[in-house]
């Protein structure tokens, strides 16, 4: 009679996941936006840009409130270089450049954010309708965008500002007239790739309207590319405002923006270079920070780059 073989439990090796470990693994799962945030935080350049933007925003809010000088106050000290009293020096009218720089930050950031937000809203609506409806409607809408895009952007803005009165609102309107076209093209392309997905077809089958599908399905799923494009369009708007103000088409004196300060400082670049250096430095640093944050968001929202 054959000898009986004893099989012990330790001779077996478990393959796969044990039942008591499934809860631990499920706790480690994170949402899409949490994964995006983790990836963004690993990007040192993007985090540096975010810190710079936070500092600029805080300085723009609090410096004009806490400063002993008003942005239009003439202190009687003319073309004084940076010192302990006037950190950025004074201009030819004796105004403190430090407080004017941060008042200018308010104006430049407001114009940049407002014009970019308006352009994004128009572009998302226009591109969503064109991409979702398709056919002749899409063709006509895109040909209209092509005609507007054929005229140089700055030429349209300058012509509108020459016709309208100078000020914040005309400047924002002029910058938003054709600024939405690139966003509309991007959203249209994204919507055309999403509208044939199963969840959209199911929503159509259940009788959902075009507006409902755009609002509840298409725009939320294209939000990543919309956020990135908006982040990258803000520095472009800030630079355009500075350029227009440098040409004398921006805000009216004594209101300060970085562009008007750079224009005034350029006249005295040899005798008082600090008048140009500080606003130019703030423009460059802010645009760099926005671009760094935009690139970081683009990398974080791209599933291929996240892997």
C-alpha cells in the first residue's frame, strides 16, 4: 500500500490579491482631479510660477492699501532712485513708483483676466455649437471665424480703440472682439471628437436637447483643455494691454498700468532707468509665471504625460 503523503498549508503559495487586502487597495484609489493635482505639484517650475502669481496678487491687493503714498500723489521728490523711503524710486512728477507698480498690477491683471474670460466664454459657446450641430451651420460659423481671423488682431484692436473712448471697458471689449477665435477652434475640435461617444449617443436617445448635451456632457469633458487655454491666454492679454498702453491707447492718466508706466519710463531710460526697469520686470515675471502654470496644467491634464 502506497505511503500517504502529508500536504501542509505552508507548501501553497497564494496567487493574486487576498480578500483582506482589497479594502486597502480601494482606499488608495484617487480621483482624476486629485491625480492632476499630484502631478502638478511635482512640477517645480509650475509651482514656482504659482507662488509668483500668488505673491503678485497679494502685493497688488495690499500694497496700495498699506502704502503711505497714493498712486497719484506728488511727493515733491522728482526722479529719485530706489532708496529706503521709495523702494522703486520716483518718477518725473514725484510719484512713488512702488505703489504705482502694484496699482498697475491691479489694472493689468484685471484687464488680462477679464478679456481672457470673455474670450473663453464666447469661444466655448461658439465652438460647442459649431462642433455639435455640424453640417452647414458648422461650415458657415467657421467661415465667419476665418474672415475675422484674416484681419490682424492688433489692427482690429487699435482701430476700435481709436474709434472708442479710452478706458478699461473699451480696452477689454476691443481685446475680446477676436480673441475668442482660437478657443472656438479648439473647443470645436474637441466637441467633434466627443459627440460620438456612447454616453452622448445615449443622452440623445433619451431625448436630451443639444443645449443640455453641450452643458452637461461636452463642456465638462473638455474642461481640461479649456482651463489650459485660458491660463495661456491670460499672459497674452496682459502683454497686449501693456503694448497698447505703451502706444498710448490704454488707460488714461493718472491711472497706472504696467504698460503706461513702461511708456513713461522709456522716455527717461538714460537718466532714470528704474522707471522702465521695474514695470518691465513685473510684466516679464508675471507672463513667465502664467506660462509656467499653463504648461504645468497642460502636462498634468494630459494622460499620456501623466503616465
